[in-house]
């Protein structure tokens, strides 16, 4: 630590020379110099007599701390902005919809996540279901669940079988060029059906 000496307040009394030395943000020190006029030697006897802090130095240190905090805050905001711009560049929009259960499986729940790409040409659709009993446990039993995507101006399209495990959960992902469509989950007794049966267990309207 650098020591700043202050000549103000210095005085001489007899053979003693007294000088005040100020240590920034530490303490006030009195240094006694015993001068021997016979051989020119002198001895230093510093004594600390109090504690003090230079307000100017303290304010400067606080200002540096505030500048550091502001720099870090600005960096964090810039990082968040970059992440947001990246997310916008990847998808044009992304929304989640709740599926409605019917009286066939009243305890079933489901969601539809729809994400359109940047160009708006394709929409990725992911459905997730929970608390949906296996199709063989229905009354009357069915062989499988089939997911259908019905565009606003078109016919239902078979998107594949929705596999449901013993945990009563299942999911399926698909892609469409439509922005407005309906998602249906039906219980089917025949394999590879061309049209959905009237046994709809879950459904949702997607409007963009």
C-alpha cells in the first residue's frame, strides 16, 4: 500500500521533529523523529493515534464498483437480447393448446404444441396425452388410437398410431403446411383406417 505523507501540521520541538503521515483508508500516523545533533543520526517512532478514511478515495472506489455493476448489467441485457433474437430467427411463432376429452375417456388430458418455421411454410405439431387408458381397456375395446389432422379446407389425414403405455402417457409428432386445422385422436378397431371413426377421445382446434 502506498503511503502518502502530509507536511501540513509538521512542527519541530526541541530535538524532536513531528510529522503527520496519512495512510488512505487506513489510519492517521504520527512519526516522531529523534535527531541527535552530535552525530546527525535520528530515529523514527511512528504511532497510530486514530482511524480515518479519505472520502475522496472512498467515493472513487464506490464509483468504480457502480461502473462495474453497470457494465455487467449491460452485458447480461445484451446476452438476453441475443438469445431472444436467436429464438425469433428459429421460429415465427410457437403456441400450446389444450385438448378436450370426450365422454369416452373423460379423465384424459392432452396438449398440442404447434411451431411454425421462420419461412412460415411448415408447422411442426407435437401432441402429448396423459391419463389415457389403453385402447383395449375401452368399452367396447379398440385396437389402437389414431391421430388425425384435419385442415380447415380439407379432409382428415391419418398421422399415425398414438402409442399409449401402461403409464397412460403417449406422444406423437407430425408436420403440416396448414396454419388452421383440427387435431383428433380416435379409437379404432381396424388397422390403417382411411377415415376417422366416430369414437373421438381427444380433440383440439388450432387457429393461427
